[in-house]
């Protein structure tokens, strides 16, 4: 017969009790200084102004790395990068001069935020663990995304969770209004695109040849976010580009094209690379180069609906763009991606004439004035280096406003034991 002192625990609940006990013990040990949380001494963490939060695996590091120089160059505010994944931590430490902390556990994350006294937490994507970070009351939570693009993934209902969402310009404001119900547009702050103010060395040698750059995106997490041209048109585009006399062709795919889960994309990518290899030394496959260093040297860009197209619009407004439309729906393309009005479009009806389309746009630029107006629409200020100032001014303003608002709250979540 079971003793009254013995509690019967149903299967599946032992782990819950064990986790609670472990968390409680961990908190008590840390209070006595007997355990260092997650590889760093919590008491040794300096105070800082900003936490740059990133919880994903290395495959998505491109979302964060484009922001690192913006924060590294800011000497008036201290930033600490907070990651939740060990592989990401190991890779990231070699990529930045910023302090990087690995914080897998939620309770340590909250203790860190409290210890560092962060005034702002910055998010570059909508990873699901962002929701854990958002529970910290004392900082303003700002979403900055990882590019300016007309992809549907650039607008999410998750935007409602952040205190502020920083966007590049009017196009992004309109994009949110078109895609999210019950969204307060006053949460949007226009700052331009600070990454485009950075000086990025070109990987291309100076040449008298015209440069044609094919920079396709990947297939996305689902079909709604699939804008790639690699599977439908990739080899045809490359063959046509390589046939242009007195030109060099640069192939710079999105990093995730190279490791795509789609067998057709992988196969076509290999075909494209082999075409370049067979065509001559002046043609280049640059999988790891910074696209921002390539665009200013590009005479004709061939790209998909992605941030590459809009970055080119900003950095090289004198250079024409061929924009792909995998769905061959011109009305929807113009509605979803207004920049298409300033581009020649490659779709099912025009791909058969791709050779002529490329030559015509190299010889006669009929969209120059359209691109200039679109440039102003997508980016709040088209003066070089203006975005960086606007970005940091907005950060400072939002921190000050949130710090002032904190004085009026009466209940604060307690951190620690």
C-alpha cells in the first residue's frame, strides 16, 4: 500500500516538476555566486544602451551581419549582441567587434537585461523567441528588419508586438497599411536604410566591359514568400547575359540559393555556375561577396522581388533593372511591388525574348525618370549618409520617450530570485 507521504506523479509531469526545481536551484546558486550563467559572469556584464537580439541559427546570420557595422560605428551608445544559439555564437564572435553573449535560457535573458540596464532592444527579424525578449518592460523594443523589400514577409502581424517599427520610407508605410488590419501606423518610424551609407569595397576589378549582374533571391519559407527566378528562368537568363558582347556577367545569388532545399533550384544553380565557368575568365560567380559592393559597378541588374532590387535603386539610380515575376501576373506585381513600374519585367511571356530584352535595356534606358521617383518613394531621404543620422536620432528619441513613460508605471516584473 502506498504511503501517504509519497506523492503519485502522473507520467509526463516529472519533467515539469524537475524543470521548476532546477530553475529554482539555479537562481539560488547564482545568488550566492556559485554558478556562472551560460558562459559569462553576470556580475561582470557592463551596463549598455542597446541589446541587438538574434535567436536564429547560422543560416540566417545574413539578417544580422548587415546591421553590425551600423552599430560598430556608433561610439556614443554601447551595444551588446545577444544570441540564443551556440553555433551562431561561435560563428558570430569572429565577425564583429561588438560583445556577443550566448543566452539560451529565458531566466538568464531577463537577468542579463536587468543587469545591463538596456534601454533599447533591437530585432532584425520576427523569430519566435523574440516574444520572450519582449517581456522585458524597462527597454523600448524596436524592430528594424533586415532589408527593404516588397516581399510579403516584410510585413507581419507580429509588427504589433513591438513598441516601434523602423522603416525605410513611404513605400513601407503603405505596405503595412495594405497588409495588416488594426495596425497603428504611428508605431512606424521612417529612418531610411542606414546600411546603404556604409562604404563597401567592390569585389570587382575596374573594367571597360559593361557589367551585367544577376542576383536572384531564394525560394522563401513557403510559397507566399517565393520570389526566386532560379528554378523558372535562371539558366535562360544566364545564357542570354553571357551572349552580350563586350560585357562581363556577375552571378551573386542569395546565400540560401546555394543550399536550397528545392532540387530544381539546386540543379539550376549548378547549371548557372557551370555556364559561367565555361564562358571565360571575365565572368564571375561571387557567392560570398557583399552585394552592396557590386551594385554601384553594375550597368544592368537582373533580379527578383527582393531587397537587392531596391538597394540597386538607391545606390545606382542611373542603371536599369530587369525584374522577374515568377507568377506572370502583371497587375498583382504592380500592386505588390510598385518598383516594377520602373523596370522591364521578365515573366512567362517575355522570357522567350530575353536576349533582346537585355540588349534593349543596355542600349536604351527608358525608365530613368521612373526610377528617380520610385527612389524617393521607397527611401525617405535620398541624400547619401542621411539614413545613419536619422536612424540614431530616432533611437535616441524613442529611448528618451520610453524612459520618461516608465516613470508613470506602477507595476514592474521582478527579475531574479
